[in-house]
C-alpha cells in the first residue's frame, strides 16, 4: 500500500519538473485571461487532478498495473493505495496552492484573487469525490468501461468545476435553499466538517466496493 502511494507521488512530482510545470502555469494564466477570472488556485487544482486522471489512463493503456500486481502488492493494497494517494495528493496540492496564491496576490493583486480557504476546501473535496468515482469505474467496471469512464469523468469534472467557479463568483447557494448548496458553499466550521466527513465516507465506500469487484475480476 505504502509503495503504491510512494509510486503515485513520485509520478506526480516528476510531472512538475522543468518545462511541464511552466507550460501548465502558462495554460492556467491563459485560461484565466480568456475567462477574465482571477481564481488562480482553483484552475491550477483542476490541472493537477486532470493530470492524475491522465496517468491512471496511461497506466491502464500500457498495462503497468500487471507489473505492480505481479510483485508483492495485492489487489486490495493496490486499490487502497490509489484512494489514499488521491486524498493525500489533493490536500498537499491544496495547501501549497493556498500559500502560492497568497504570495501571488501580494505581488500582483490586480491579476490574482485573494486566497479563500473555503473555496480551496471545496475544490479539494470535489477533486477527491470525482477521483473516487473514477477509480470505482476504473477498478469495478472492466477495462473497456474504464477507458470510456475516463472521458466521461473528465467532462463531468470540468463541467462541475465551472459550475463551482460560477457559484464562487456569483454567490450561487448563498441563501442555502438546497442542502447540497449549503454543504458546498457554507463558510461555517460545523457544516464544513460535516462536508469533509461525508466526502471521505463516500470515498471509503467506493474504495471498499472497488476492492470487492476488483478481486473478482480477471486481469
């Protein structure tokens, strides 16, 4: 399990080396300019999580999982490691982006919005939820379904991301007329704790189901 987490983290950090990171940041700045949006940290979070989807799809395509599972790693530990990785990675990226966004805001406040911890919390939990759904499809529904689900989840993630940004910008859900909006956009501590618990519980349930289905599958 720990080896799976270390491997996934290593892949993500290798992705950040050199011109790849510069290119990603340039894409983010261009999208922000086109959309006239200053929410730097949310866009970078989107790019990071899209990258994790891409690595998993590449792993599936190249059948890398066969070499991993042929070693001392069981299917159960492999799946749990994947789920724990996305939680750890989302939190690490979120904390780094909060600090980076604060620094950029001090340097160029006209281009970058001030840091909003509650918005970042929402993006982190949304990323964990979507990633958990993707992993469930990837491990439970077969390889053909995994390929299709990659593009479906990617579209849903991007669509949901834009809806969240609109909510942040225009105050959708501020009146809390809907329980989902209340959980997503609330700024009080108690509701945010409840949201975190619900998200992690859903992720844990999908992880358990993934283990059950994956252990019965033929690779």
